[in-house]
C-alpha cells in the first residue's frame, strides 16, 4: 500500500494495477447488493440478448476505483469525496482489466487531488472512464 503525502503527489503522476474478473466476484457482488438482474446472473439470458456470457456488474468494475485510490494513489491517506463514472463497454467473467489513474489537478487549499481513471480490458479497449476527487489526509 502506498502512503503518498499531498506534497509528494505530482500532476501527471500515474499508478495502475491489473485484476481478473471472476465468476465468484459476480456471485458475491450479487449477494451483497441484492441485484438479481438476469443479465448478470443468467448465462442463457445474457446470450439471448447478444452478450457472449453474463455481464459483470458495472458497479463491480467501478469498485476498483476504490482500490486505485485507497491502495495506489494516494493510498493509505485517501478519502474519496466524489466520483464520476461512464461505462463504455461490458466486462465479462474471465476478463483481465487494467485500472489506471492519473493525477490531473491538485488543490492546495483543501489538500485534494483529481484522479482521471481509465479501466481497459485485455484487448486494450476502454470499458470505464471516470474521475475521482480525493482528499489526501495528513
């Protein structure tokens, strides 16, 4: 886990990591949220509607933004204040995703950073675009 202080963070700084989306993640996310939409829970239904398999919950993919802030940049000192997310393409069980954040702004008064977030699949296609406003705690 990183422990960047506000002063150590620079505009343009990047961090990234990879994660594999598993069947177990979909099952657990569905149990936690109670979302039983068949697009996420029923392989046959998803195929009937033009997808290669069940579609991962968009918010499961977006949840990796929390890991990006809380572990990578700034890491331990992070407190997410706001997020913006756009889902560009579906994610499926078995997909390997790459989560990347880039610092685009710093606010000295409030010790806040803006992190531009991109998540790509194994084919280097953007599946999520977003941003986070993150307070860097002392």
